């Protein structure tokens, strides 16, 4: 009988087996990566959470063997727990909108709300429903930050509140969307608006000139934008034709300064979130004249809004202010009746 001879495996044989295993494992990893790519989950978030920038202790599983000059080392290939969450996050249309009003405190409200871990808010104003509606909902969705299930996606564009077409367009996107409006004494708001305008175009006529059609008989020009925005009842009426009052939450701009934690608490309730942003997050900046964040997440320094916030208002003739208060009084009373809230404006 022919004898069968068994030879001991050589280093070359072992290396060949290991190389085959490496190829099989690599193909599996490529398939997984391809799956996430097709699912739209492997965008910039992966780069931001790159393995090379994370300590090895954060990896919960090691990867494949890698042949380097005849030696085999273990290289981590699976993402961290946080990165897995990033992969699970998707872009969704917003469930809440801050729709107004300009110079009411919308930027402050957005920055304060972004402290909440269950809120994912777009930092810039997309102006989708008033300027870019023709781009479509897919474009709008692409602008939103990625979010996990249970997180609230939101954006703010103060112009929405006063744009005629916007309520119907928002309703077409979602009849369940939650709407937030920051309102402020319309006279103070108009002066703040004008102060911002002259900071950009300093050679325009005075506030007193623009506020009146006829200064002699005191006829107010209610179509001048800084005054027109303050006709809150008129604008709210359009929104109430599309949405129930319970879906619209009003934030006091004055309260956002004097009691930010109180206003934020009510907004968190309205959004169905736990009250996580509280008074421990704020301190009052006497120079700015409004609250600032003590220490935003990821920072060792307190944070105040930019230098354009808290400007010293342009000086206005007290007689003009008195006439404007008389003009707004019936409009304010109607607004209080519509909302069931008295904001105490003079």
C-alpha cells in the first residue's frame, strides 16, 4: 500500500490561511460599510467622530488582523457607542418651528433650547416657507440636523409669522407641527428693529419721520415694516385659521430676559420634554442687559449672544413713543383676548 506522508505546515502555509481569513473579513467589512453608505448614514458625522481621534478605551470591539512586515496587529474598525448613535440618526422635517417675531428674542430662545439633549435645532434661518418654498421639502429636509428617535427637530425663521402664505404652507408639511412665537412690547420691538436697520444703513431718515404718514396730524404709517410686524393680532389670526390655539405657544420676550428659566420651562413642557434647561444654566449680564449661559456644553467659558444683541437703542422723541403706545393699545388688547394672555405692555 502506498504510504501517506503528513508534512508539518510551513510558515508560508500559515500565512496563506491567515491571508484568506483577512480577505474574508475585509469583504464583510466592505459589505457593512456599503450598507451604511446606501442608507445615507456615512456622511460628515463619521469624519467628525473619526477613530483616529478617539482613545482606544472607547472602542467596544476590535477589528481585523493586519499584516505589517510579517507581524500581525489588531486594528480597531468598529465605531464607538456614540458613533453607532450617529449612524442611527436621520434627517427629518421639523416637528417644531420658532416662527417669530423679529427682534423679539428668537435667537436667545434658540440658543437656550439647544442646551437640551433632546432638541436638534438648525442654527441658521433657512427661510424655506417664505423665500425658498419652490425648492421643495426634500431640500428643506436636507437642511435639518440629524436626529434620533425621540429628539425634537426644530428651526427658527422669524419672518414666517408675518408672511401671508406661510401658515398654509406649514400646514401642508405637517398639521401637527408645534409653533412657537416670541412676542415683545411692539413699541420697544419697533425701536430695536430700527436700531438694527440704521446699523447697516446709517443714512436713512429718522425713526420719527418713517413712523408717520403725517407727523402734523399724528397719522401712523402702519405699513412701515418695524410697525407692521407689531400688529400681532392681525398676523396671529392667519395662523389660527390653520392651526388650533393649543398648537401655538407664546413666549414673553420680556420674560425671556427677566426669567429665562421660567420661560424655557414652559417651552420644554409645550414640546413634551423633560425640564432639563433650568436656572442653573443662566446668569444675568449687567453690561449686555440680558441673560447669558454660564458654561455651554463643551466649553469652559460663559457664553453670551453676539455683539449685535443688546445694542443701545436709538434715542426716540418721547412724544412719538406716547403716540405709538396709543396706536398699539387696541391691537394689544385684541391680541390678549385672542391668546388668553396679558403681556402687560403699556
